[in-house]
């Protein structure tokens, strides 16, 4: 095991897969000599050279278009979109081309590609650079959607995404880049579509993603220490494919569900999870499903305001206590 930061795990995963498969190439803005604007790709240019690690112009459309073309010709490209907000610039290519062409060509063209991005708030970048947009991707058939919460999962899930035969959008929560975790040495791959139970409990299920996972864990500890409530915490990890089995099994046991997400409340991924649970487990529930979300507002850049709108451990605790009453 090695103690790696979330950002170091990104380069570890890419290096692992580039050593394994010479068809893996990497392109994006400032990813080569600069090592990435978030320093997630340091050392890759030195090891793999400019033919496989390529800086691009500041054009998300060019990056994604080149990635699509590379995948169609047999390579396994990884692209970096610096901020997930900028998917809005190249969304046509992602949604109308990459997500659909395999289906429309009856499998004659496939897209074994990964598009990485820095996602979410907490870093004071303001409304145009702090959005959490994984729910955009979740709504598009043909895309797989992954969002890790720790360094070990960054390495394992990114490796699995690179090996996947379908396009994967990989959302790295930017406020987690500095967090550290024990990461397995050597080859490490975590299959997509498997949620992880981080904490066992019998009173309520808390389902969270990315930066909300450590907040959910903190809330669960407070609930246990101060209110004798045993919360089970599930890290979703992958929105598409979604591990409904793990979620359903937990809710069947606890009879209560709280979802925690950074997405604005309207049409967030928690709404889909809540809908599925309501359809499949309605008679198992002993109370209403509660969603903890960001309000439906642009994310402010002022630190106090950003902290106020993002879900916090205290807000999770309050929501669980409301449900328990």
C-alpha cells in the first residue's frame, strides 16, 4: 500500500494503463509539461513522451473531437476537460456523436474512451467553474458515469474506465484533490457499477457520491455518538451503471433513505435513486425519502456563501433527525 493523494492517484492510474497498453493516449490542455492545472498528470510526459501525452489548444470541441476520432481508429484515448462546466462547450459531440454512434452504426464504430474532468464546488471558483454536472451525463443513454470519493477508487475506477469498451465520463471532485488515502501497490482495478458500503448501520441508509461521502461519514459518526442512530453509508461511486442491488439491500434493512448530492435539487441524481427505491421498496419504507442537495441556484464564490449552499455534515444530521422523529 502507498499513501497517495487523490490527485496523485489520477496520474498513477493513467501511468498504470499506459504501461499496460500502448494504444492508450492522453490529450488535453496543459497536461504535458505543466502536469495539469490541478497537478494531476505530473510525470506522464517524461515517462511516455509527447506522442502519447499531448497538449492541445484551448478548445474543448477540438479535444473531444480528436478523442472521438482516435477511438474510432482503434486507440484508447483519455481526454481531460479542465472544468466539468466546459462540457457545455462540447456537449453536442459527447451527447449526439460519442454516446450514439456505436448504436447508430450497429457496433461498427466503438468508443473505448475516457473524458476526465474536475467537477464540483468547495474550491471557491465561482458559478462558472464549480458546477456539479454528473447528472447531465447520467441522463444520456450510451455514456457511463463515474465519480470517485477517495484516492484508492480514483486509481481503481479510472483504470477500469480506460479498459471499458464504452465511453466513460470520469468526474473528479476538485476539492478532494489534496486528500490522501492508502492505495494498493501494483495493478489496481475496481469494476464499474459496484457501490461500496463504507459503514454498516441498521437505522437509516445514507447514499452519497464524491465529496459528499466524507461528509456523510462524518454525519454518521455524529448520529452514532450524539443520538445513538446507526447510519449505513453507501458510496455510489458509479451512476451509470448504477448498483441498485446494494442500495435496495440496505434500504430493505434500515427502512429509511437519505440521499446526499452536490447537484442542484431539480433533477439531481438523488431524485432517480429515490424514484427507484419508491417504486421497488415502497412497503419496506417507514418514512419519507429525504434528499439533501444544493439549492437550485448558481454556486457563489464567496467562501461563506458557498459553504452555506453545499450540503454539510450538520445538514445531513438534521435531515436524518427529522426523518427519525
